[in-house]
C-alpha cells in the first residue's frame, strides 16, 4: 500500500468516526502512521482529502448505478432503484451532505464538478413519465422535480443529523439508525403515492 493509499484509508476511518467538521489533520496523520508534515505534502487540507475520497466513491459506484437505472422498465422500478442507489452512496459517506452544504458557497465549482459525475438520468425519467402519464397511470410531473424531491428527502436526515438526533430521538443513536433503515421504503411509498392516479371503484 502506498503512502497516499494509507492516508486515504485513514481519512475514511476518521471521517466516518468524526464527520468532516470534527475531523482533524493530526488525527488522520496519526491514524495513517505518518507525521503531519508528510500528510500536508500529499493533501494540503481535509477538504482536499475529502474531495479525493468523494470522487473515488462516485467513480466506483457509477457503473453499477447507471446499469441499474438503465434497466428500469417502469417508473416504480426507477424510483425504487434511484432511492436505493443514492442511499448506498450516502450511507457509505454519511458526512458527504454536510461537506456539500459547507462548500456550496465557498467553492460551488467543486461541488458542481463532483456531483456532476453522478449524472441525473433526466431523459430516461422523462420517457417513463410520458409513457405512464399518457396511459393515465400517473400525474404529469417534470423529471427534474421528481428527482430533486427524492434526493432532498434522502439527504436531509444525513445533513440535519445533529438536529434530528436531538429533537426527535433524544440523542439515541439506535433510534436514529432504525429511522434511517426505514427511510428507503417510506420515501418510495410517499413519492409513488403522490404521483399515482387512484382508480375509482364503481
């Protein structure tokens, strides 16, 4: 394992343990078994480190995500796949939403470049929506609205974890984890119920 690989492995552990805000370069250096000066030689800041980890995670997951989404033959299947894969990505890096929110104003180009790698399949969704709306199965909705609604519902519990933990779960980690485990199904059911046209029984 190279020095850079050791640093990245250590940084993942520290970010997972402390989050982006709580992580310290010295702690990452200690975890990697190197001195802080050598760490700064490879990565000048924890933001640079995170950018590298973030990019690698996106690139690792993109082929699987693209494959899953392109196989969707109806909107329900797409919604379930989309939620599942976004959850996998963020669960692997629960500190990512906080990093994104922190960097949006400071370095918007960085965030645009990073998130742009996980392209939103707008054309596929547009085709699925048109087909099912024409068949009277769903209400027409712009694909951009559908995907942003889904992403927002996925990201918020991670980005607002400190508030949610305190206000809703009295700082009980197990209760918060159980809540997250239920989110995929809850979001899918909520979204599909909102756009599905209910058939009247005569």
